[in-house]
């Protein structure tokens, strides 16, 4: 077991290094391969209305006129030990981990991401619990009652959930459930330390909106896995031994089905925590996703780079956790891995 964990941790560190390199290539190397000059690349970091002085200053700050290897070294060094940017006679320190510095707002990117992280964490984890529990539960019941009215109705709703994007269901929920019928209060984020009740009531509709899309996928995945598993010989043997149906379903039938569920949950929660862009934008939640949208509108490339790198790290870490959970969900993975 220890060997398996160490191997997966080593693979995770290697993957983080690769992700960092790929992110650098996308933002620093690919534009040059597409034909951009050093001045044009610097313009992307300055903003919409750059001056020649600002462009040259950006080139000097980011070492854009230096060899690619030196630029990559400065990029890596900034993540681990921080970076310094000169504005005239003033020198601004970007503390480690430096995920970038906005030359428009004159703010470090990483602290801004951390300030918005509680909103995205609240949205992602709350919706994740709802879609995991709800989707798996519906999938189990549908598999057990295959062909029933519940099965057909739930799978029809699941198909609709997969087909409708968040910005559509979110706007419908705002129009009818909040403004027209008044079933839910206006969405908004309140820190849980200030008012737990306001925190929950303000986030319930964003949770349900985001969970509706994901729960549909989990319900269909669970149903398909359970139908396949419940037809295996060892399930018939367990029933022949006189085991209770609950034991047969949850201990022998559900556990093998959880392996693909754990896989997609790790990917989904990683992507959501990296920035639930559409949900945060629809409900005006100041999380990481909305921060990225505002940066795109304002052409603030350092912020876009920082959010991309942060989101990629989150996805890698969540996948690492999934790999470690495999050993608990399916012992065969631990033995073969």
C-alpha cells in the first residue's frame, strides 16, 4: 500500500511539473510560433490601450526579449520564490507563489484568487455533495426498478439535465423560482462565519443549478454500472446464500460500480474548484470563475494565466486523490498498481 501511495505521489509531482511547462508554452511560446513579435506579446499583458512606454516596460519586467529558457526559469522562480517588478523608481514584490501580477490593477493574482476561493469552494463542494448523493441514489433505484415509471421518468429528467447548459437552467431558475414565484431567496454569498443560515439560503439555488447538470450524468452512469454488475454470477451466488437484498445491492453490487464514479467525480470537482465560470457568472458570485471572465473582458492576460495555472493544479491534485481512493474502493487496483 505504501509503495502504491509513493508511486502515485511521484507521478502527481511529475504531472504538476508538466502542467507548469505546458502552461508556460501556451502563454509564452505559442504566440511567437503564431507569428507575434515581442512587442505584440507584451501588448497582451498590458491591456487594451497600451502605450509604447508601457509595452517596453512590460518587455523588461517579463524578460520577453530574453531567450525562452531564461523566461521559463523566471516563470518557475516566481512560483517558488516570488518575483519583482519595477515601476519607474518603485519595485513591487510579488510574493511566492507568484501566479502573475496584473499591470492593469497593480495587484498580485494569487492573493486575489485566494480571496475568491471560499466562494468557489462553497459552490463546488456543496453542489458536489448534492450531485454525488442524488445522482448515485437515483441511479441505484432506477437499476433496481428497471423499466418502472420511476426508472423511465428519472432517466428522462437525467437526459434533459445533460442536454441543458448551466446558463440556460440558471437563468430560468432566476426568472421563475426567484423573481416570479419567490420560492428561493436571491442568490448571493455570505461567509459561513458571519451567518450560517444566510450562507446556506444564498447558495442553495446555485448548488441545485450546478448539481442538476452533473447529477444527471452520475445517475445514468450508476444505473448502467449497477445493471451490468447485478447480472454477474457472484451476485446470484450471494442471493443463493440467503444474504439480505440490501447487503447484496450495497456491498456486492454498488462497490464495483463506484470505481468509474470516483473517476468522474475527481475530474468534475477539480474542474469546478478551478472555477465554475458559468454558474458564478449567472448568479454574480465573486469566485474564481467570474474573476477569469472579468480578466478576459478586460484583456488582463496575467490574471488569465494565473487562473489557468491554479485551475490546472487543482485538477491534478484531485486526480491524485482519486488515484489514492482507488486503493480503498477497489483492492485490485492497489495490487496491480
